[in-house]
C-alpha cells in the first residue's frame, strides 16, 4: 500500500521495527509532571477538555 511513497526496504525495516515494539506497554514516567508542574492527563480527559475546539 505504501509502495508508491516509500522504498520497499524502508517499509520492511519500519514494519520490522514496529513489530519489535509490541512486546508490551511502555513504562510510565513522571516526565510530564516534572516539566509542567502538573500531573499528566489521559487522552480521554484531554479530548473532553478540548471538545469545543473541534465543534463546527
């Protein structure tokens, strides 16, 4: 599907990389809180908080 846009070798390498990254969930960190001074939000919370920005 990506053949018109990406060389086959690159697409194969990318798929190999993605499949190697599916060993499990990544460990959680406190980086967001350390950088912003606030706890991180879930995507669901962010989406609810910003829903108005996406309404017509």
